[in-house]
């Protein structure tokens, strides 16, 4: 490698690292606060090194001699990486939506715990769905689709072009809508149970005003809710994985 080639190689590598580094810092599983920043940085550097032979031909040339153009390209790549990372997090937010709805329906809304996938407190059932879904993603090799989507993102959003704000906005809105819809669909059986159960309790309280309905209903509601979670876990995880697969396949260029 000559001195003439080295600056160009360095610039192209940094351009790849700008997008992948921003993406790794936000993407689920790898971008959690529990993982040290140095480990995430090392993973992003290695990932950029792996992708360099595949993507170097798609990157704009001559950036090492044009500093303003290089700075614009770097900022654009960082913004694209951040957008993809946020969209990936929104994709997995269906678990939190489903967990919050289920917890509210069965009376476990007060049971809060820290959800590692979202970095904030949430319903314990939502944390269970998130962690189980994350394990299933790696067990079913869906993360390979995510890696393919990262590589194909350079075909959909070539470096050096104008930042596709409208496309990223549409992708974010579609992902948010789909995640909310899937979250409600997953929690639909529990919402129906909660509606029927509370309606029955209302009738019972009118027929027997002296009965302490709250103290009688809470243990029954929680017990039946946990039984439903145990019985429907396979169906919920299948629906959740289907949602994640559909969202990741949008990232893969046809």
C-alpha cells in the first residue's frame, strides 16, 4: 500500500464506521447501556472492517481531497445510522406495548422492572416478552437479516447523496404504526378477558354490595392472567417474531 492509496482507504473506512458506529450505539441487544461503550466501539470497528471489502466499491471516491464534501458525507452517514438504530428500537417496542396492555388487563400494572432492551422501566410482562423475543431472534438467526439490511442500506441510501429525510420519516411512521398494531394484537386475548372479568365484577358488586370485590378479584385476575401467559406464550412469540422479520425484511433491498 502506497502513501497515495492510504488516505483514500482511511477515508472510506471512516465513512463506513460513521454509519455502523451510530447504528451499533442504538441498535437492540448491542446498544444497551449495560454493555460498556468500549465493547460497542470495538464491535463497530470490527463490523466496519468486515463490511469494507463489500462496500468500498459503492462509496464515493475522491473524498480525501475534498474536505467540505467529506464532512457533509460523514454527518449524513451518522444521521442515517442513528435513524436506522431508532427505527430498529421502534420495531421492538411492540413488546412494551403488548406488555403494558396485558399488565393493565390482568392487574399487574404496578409490577414494574427495568427493561434492558428499552433502557427504562416498564411492565414486567413486557420485559419478559422483550427478553424472550431477543433470545428467539438470535436463536432463529434473524440477526442475519439485520446484517444483510445494513449492507443493502448502502444501495438504498448511497453515501454522499442528499439525506433522504422523507424516506426515513415514512419508515419511522410505518414502523411505529405496525409496532403499535402488533402490540395490541398480541394483548387482544388479555384485553377481552379483562373486559369480561371486570364486567362480571361490576354485576357482582351490584348484586352483593357488602362483598369486597377488589380483594376477591385481584388474586383471581392475576392467576388467570399468568395462566393465559403460559398458554399463549408460543403464539405471542410467533406473532412477535413475524413482526420483527417483516420489519427487518424492509431493510433488505430487493
